[in-house]
């Protein structure tokens, strides 16, 4: 063989060797990542059922101190939380030492201070479990049980970006009125034999109070995030106009995502992928009302998108509002870890997992069966949407690796 032929052959062999090595390493990395996703899924499934138990072993800290230490820029609580049951038990049972009107917003809520100084947001029951909210996908009052269900779905999806929520029964006459501020107390009234209040908010009206059954009111309590983590509010790039006949740009511009990718904080970092995760989360729960969102302040786009205020969810199990998925089908990207988790949850696993996760909540059953069935149906629609993207652009473009090393030190 001539020298020139030998050099060419050697060059070909070197190229083949390099490509083979790169291909094998890439596949090994992908395989290892997939195995870790699978292990994380099994760990989540093993810890689904949270029993509300007051015991806190191996620590002298209060439940409030423990929950505050969990919060980091990319998680509200860590993957392994053996103290979760104790924290939620405290949220559901600790003595209420002060009650006031809720923070700014459009919907009725109360701000409670629990023994030990912990703030929680109380949202009262408005509807029976089988009530169907008709009309626009964002219609109706807040649903307290939706907050509980959304928190547990956040756990199941592995996002860990929703503040802790648990159901609670309160006696308005003996637990709230004696320690209520004058501003809240002035909104109490009696209808028949039921104690009611209407609070202070944009849509709060004396003619539309929330009423207890007698004095006992069912509701949800959401744990207030630590004050050392101040929040920053952002307009959601896929927010609605809420004006009849006026469309937002994303509703008519199919290339809208390209424009979003050129603006901060969506041009770098994890925020755009968080938006897409959130669209999947919101589509599953039927929440078409996320016109704004919160992150931690001064984060330069590195903080998570915090899944706050999920109560405009689980209103109509028969309504699958596809426009909620616009960030997914317009951008056609999704985290590999999210994609893997969604696939692990198909074939009825999602419904079963959520039902198990909520089974020990004080207000269980949290959701009616039609809402649980709707979750599995919506999951299929999400998987089909991603498949359409991979068919069009290829999995290498659509499935994005985005793993961060998290510290809880």
C-alpha cells in the first residue's frame, strides 16, 4: 500500500475512533442521566404518602425553622423530606394567634399567624367537590382544594417549586374572631346558622361571602416563604389580555417564542425551561390564570419560577384548555428530566400517585374522580404534543439537558 493511501486510511480510522468515542460517551452520559431520573422517580413514589405526625426526630428545631432551611434558589423543599409530615401537621393544627385580611390580590383569603410566629395564607372552601365551574377557564372563585392538589402534583412531577399546602378546618367563632384584626372582623356576618366573612380583596363583596357550616370552615393553608427570600413579580410572557376581542401576541403569532428567546431573562439560564415546565403543570391542573409569576429577587434569571397561587385550577374536568400549553408547542423544547418523569407517569400512574399523595390530608378526599381521570387524559395530550415537536425538529433539538447541582447546606 502506498504511503498516501496509508495516510488516508489512518486519517479515516482516527475520525471513526473519535466519533465512536464521542458517541459512546454521549450515550453513557444520557443513559446515566436516565437511570438517575428513574431512581428519583422511584424515591418519589416510595415517599408519596405523607402522614401528618407531630414528631420531629433527631432535632430540636421547630417545624418552621426546618421548612425555612429547605428553601434554596431552585427548590422550596428538597427531594428527601422526612420531616414533611411534621411540618404539615403543624400547619394543620398549631394554634392561630392572629388573623388578618389577606395580602393584595383579586380573591378572598386571610393571613394567619400560627403559634411560633409562622405566617400562612388561608383560602376558604367555596365549592363542593363535584361542583363544575362553567365558562372561561379562569372563571369562578379560588378553589382551596386545588391548592392542596397542586402542591402534591408539584411533588410528583419532581419540580419542588410550590410552597407547602395542607387542608385545615377552623372554627371561625372560637379560633378566628377572638384574635382577628378589626379590618378582618368588620367583614364577618351570619347567614342563617352559618358564620361567614368576605374579607378585603379586589373582587371581595359583602354579597358574596364565604360561609362555614355552622362555625366550622374548611380551607387550605399555604406556608409563607421565609422573609429572607423576598419575591420579585414578573409578567408572564404568555399571559392573557382578559379583554374580549383583544388577543395577546402569542395567540396569533406562531413565531412568538423566537422573540421571547431574545429577551431577558429568557435568553439565558433556566427561566424559559421553567416557563415550559409550568405550562405543563398548569395544563394538568387546568390553570389558565397565570398572568404573572414570582421568582426570588436579584436572581438574574437563575431562580426558579415559584408555583404560587394555584387555586384557579380543577374547575372543570371536561375542559382541556390547550392554549395553556402554548409555551411548549411554540418553543418545542422540554427538559429531559421533565420528559422522563411524564413518561413514567402514564398508563394511570399519575392518577394513582396523586390520589395516594393526598390520602392523608385533613380534607381528603381532595379531588373528585372526574378531576383525577382528567389528569391522565391531559398527560396523554402533553406527550402527543412533545412527539409532534420531536417528529418535526428531532429529539436532539427538543429534549434539552438542564441539570443543576443543588445545595441544601
